[in-house]
């Protein structure tokens, strides 16, 4: 599973503590998120590549807690996920 919670730290911080974001909590969530970001993106890129190269893999599903695009009122589109993940899907 792709952990979009770690890849979208601003959404995580705001949903964890609401719109009145406490600076210390926000910074802690951001630091934890970016600590794992590169490994998550590398794993996703490799998994998607494996799915394209292996004839025995018919389907590859990607899902996470936060969507890239959303028509919902509470989240909406996620600019960070659009920037980081969408290009990997479009390869």
C-alpha cells in the first residue's frame, strides 16, 4: 500500500489537528513524512515498472488514504500528490 498520509504531510497535519495548526505538531508531522518520502516514491516507481515488465502481472492497483484528485469538500485535490505521484502513474 502506498502511504499517501506520509506523502501528503500538510493534509495529514490539518486533519490530525484541524485548521488551527499548532506549529510544533505541524513541523513534527512534516519531518516524519519527508523522512520516508523518497523510499515510498522509489517503491512505487519500482512496483509500477515491475507490473509493466512482467507478463504474468495483469493488474496493478495503487491506493492510499488520500486521493490525488477529490471532489469532496473536506480534502479536494492534493497538490503534493499530483506533483509527486501522478507523473509515476503516467509513465
